[in-house]
């Protein structure tokens, strides 16, 4: 067995579940005792390249954590949630009366403005610890306003708009429902699903905009935060509809999902 394995974490899996799947698929090589860990987590609804370190290579984990990463993100406009992605309770949704549309020229400018180094606030639903408790625990208890949410420095070296499309909300809901229910464990799935359904049911015949964006970022950046912030730049609610990690560093990649395979918006 190689000391470093790049596997494809499936949508709906936690990184821990991905490790368990790898151990089962490679049980003849790994057995039950070989230590495994992942370097660089992905949210349950995110998918793509996940580095797994095997045996003694675990001692070098920090080297892999510090690598630059590339993502393909689909940003859904008109909706926002408390997690900044689909797996969250909606804090804003469009109506038949007020249905925001995205202007391509403004979108291009807003996407390009992400390039550079800045301070990024940790999402409320993240594992960053404050006063001995993860932020998502503060958020679930409705007490996030009692603390100062910390920031960290992130660098975006590429932010490229790859596409902008319109999707019928009826079709969108079917996809969202599948995504929410693909996640196991306690992620408020029923409550979130009911919240989404209540918002999209009156909008079945409406459409909304989805942008596809390529990001190359420093370690630790939250792509769903970029989706949320893009909405703020444009004055339109937004969230991460899908996130795929396509590359880690210069070596570890998912070949069929590289940016060169996606038509860029000129």
C-alpha cells in the first residue's frame, strides 16, 4: 500500500466515513491495524480529492495540510443559509414578487475581486473552537452572538468565473432534497429539508441563477464562505450549491475535474 493515497470523497460522506470505506476496499493490504488519517477535511456535501496518509506517513501530516488547494464551486443565488451551503436552515429565499437576477458583468468583477490576501471570518457552522467549544455548537445553541467569531488569513491566487446558468426551481429542489438526505448522522436533516420545502414549494415554476467558479486558495480557506461573501458583494443572497476539490498541491489531483476541462466565461 502506498504511504499517500488520493481518494475521491463522495458527496454525503464525512472524511471519517471515507477512511472507513477505503479500509474496507483495501482490507487485504491494510488489515485492521494499519493507522490511517486524512489531511484536509471536506464538509459532508463537498466531494473530491482527499489525501489519506498511511502508517508512518501520518507523522508528516502538517506538510500536506499546508498545501494550496483548488476547487470547483457552484454558487446558487437567491438563497442563503446559516451554514452557507445547502445543508443549512434558510435565512433568505426569493419570492415571486422579489426574485433577484445576476448580471454577468457585475458577477465577473465580484469574482475577480476575491484574488489576494484577506482576513476570512470562520463560518458559524465550523469546527473552530472558541472558549473550549466548537463554533457549530455555539450556533446550534443559538448563542453565536455571545462570542466574537475569530478570523484567519487566507490567500486566493485564482478566482475564475467558469459559467452562469439558469435552473428551474422544481428541478433544483429534487437535487437539493437528494443532497440533504445523502448525509448520515445528526446534521438537522429533517428540520433543514422542511425549511427548504416550505420556501421552494411556492416557486416551482420560477428559475434561479447558478454560477460555476474555480478557486485556487491557501490551506484552511472555506469555499462556502466565498459563496456567501459573493452574495454580499452583489447584494443577492447566495450559498454554495456544490463544492468539488479538484487538486491538492501540485501533485494530488482528480484529473477529470481540472479547470482546463471547463469552459471559462470570457
